[in-house]
DNA sequence: AGACTAACTGAACAGCCGTTCAGAGCAAGA
DNA sequence: TCTTGCTCTGAACGGCTGTTCAGTTAGTCT
């Protein structure tokens, strides 16, 4: 995962992976069918874990409270897994069409949860936006962008970043 | 550019590029020093053109009007060049450290223009946010995310997307 | 007409690619 | 103690990699 995140799937050889794990290249094939499966398993497992973690979060019924919980969860979960997130967004095109479709479906399932919150918030008139789908994509892009610059030892602590981004997200859809 | 955008820098061979341009592989080296220069020139030229186009835009003095102009410019410019944008965001890690630093500097120069608008808006009290730098990065992430899904023949026309995203951007920093 | 320049071809270079496989080592179960 | 089942090594496979270069072609200037 670290190698794929750092250099990209196509630029990393099975021999590099073997060296990083301390075995010879042939031994890798006792654990994976091929290089493509390695990438797919990485992405698919990441999305499974993300969805499971969101389920475990038990979002509140109140739409605004749910949006805050989702926002903070997303930031926290993604900040803790920069490599996995990076791969999940960068290496989709290196999946075979079949594998891409499966990971894409997982990603849509995650986004659907946010869109549902937004639609409920709009219905309850505690949120306002022109287009629920675009607001959903905008928020995801906004929040995920954090992973490109956030460093645990940077200017801002994790909790400060969470607060600031929740503040921006709230305004983005404020009624 | 199309090949790099579709398959990624590392996954495209000089022979593929040669075939796509209708020459033999050796002929490419009359036009580029090596494969790395090909990528760097693509990214650097893109950033140059982006900065030049923004200069030509002549943003208004009024901060809010400038933010709207910037927002619409960014969306319009990026929507028209999906391949170049995709490469500019995905292939940075495939640049040598020297080349990366140069492209990164160009990117920062672009972002600095947005940050300046935000700071002026905050000073004039027509905008509000917790952190200018983060608001800047958030808006860039928000707007650039459009390129991942926008299609000219999709549900929404370009002008509709512009309006909706300007509406969201305005709210994001509303006083 | 002849010289010069630029672009192209086709072949070659050394080296790396993903993957396979025979054989070795070793721990667990009969 | 013997066998079974993993996991490993080390070498090999055909094929592709970026890059170079001698030789050909074609257009431009004197």
C-alpha cells in the first residue's frame, strides 16, 4: 500500500513489493493471484472498512447533527489512512473494468449516505442547496481534499481542522 | 496528453505514444529529450497557460465580484481541459524532485491569487471564514472536484454547473 | 545543382516486467 | 516417524521498457 501510494500502481514492480516485504518475488504468488488482485483487494477492503466504520458510527436522526457526524467521521477516518485514501482516488483507472465497477459501487453506496442526509435536511428545511447530487459531490470533494495537505505534525491539530471544515460544510448547505 | 490522462504516465510507453502520433519510437526523440521531459512540459505548459488565462481575466477589485469571477473562470477553464487537469493533479508524483518543485511553485502562484481575494474579502468584512489558507484549499478542492464527473453531454449544462458552484462557494465564505 | 538541415526509419542495446515452476525447508497431524 | 500442506528460494520464460544511432528521405537555402 505504501509503495502504491508513493509511486503509483504501474510504477511499482512485484520485485519492489517482494523486497519491501522481505521475500523473493515468487513467494508473493502464494498470497495473491496477480498484481491486479493486489490492487483490487487493497481498494475493495478499504471501501468495505470505510462503509463498516460509517455503519458503526450510528448517525443521529436529526439531519444537521447527522451531517456534522458524517463530516467529522469522514475527516477523522481519512486523515488516519492517507495511503489507502490516496490509492482509492488515484488508482481507480488501473483496475480492470469488472473490478472498477465493483469498487465504484462501493463508493456510490458511501456517497448515497451523505446524499440521504442532505435530502432529509432539505425536506426538513434546515438545509438549502440547488442540487442535492452536486452538493453531495461538492462536500465529498471538499472534505477529501484535506488528505492532500494534512499532516499530523502540521500547523493545525486534527480537531481544529475538523472544526474548521465542519464550519465550512455547514455554511455550504445552510438554509 | 490523452494517453497519460487515460492510463497514467508510468503505464504508457514511448512506443504507444509513437503509434498514436503515427511515427516510429525513435522519431519522438527529435522532439523531446526523454519521457520525463514530456510529462514536465505538459504540466508546466498547462500551469503557464492557466496563470496567463487568469491574468487575462482581469478580476474586479471588489472581493465578492472577484471571487465570482475566479470561481467561474476556474470552472470554465478546467471543464474545457479535462485531460490536462487530470494529469496536473495525478502525475505530480511522477515528476523528478526538481521538476515537481517547479510545477508546485506554479500551482502555489495560482492558489495565492485566490487567497488574496479571500483576505481582501475578509478585511472588507464581506466574507467570513476561520482560516484563509484552509478556505482557499477548500474552494480549490471543491471546484476542481467538478472535473471528475462533469460531462458536456450530461444532466447539467456548463452554465448551470457554474451557477450552482458559485452559489455554494459564496455560501462557504458568506459573512 | 549542390549543400545543409531536420525529421524519420528500423534495428539494436541492456535491463526490467509479471508470472511460472521445480525443488527445498519446515511445522503440524497421523 | 512419516506424510501432508504451506511457504519459501532461485532460476527461468517471453516480452516489453527507455533510449541510442547509423542510414534514409525530403524540404530549404545558396
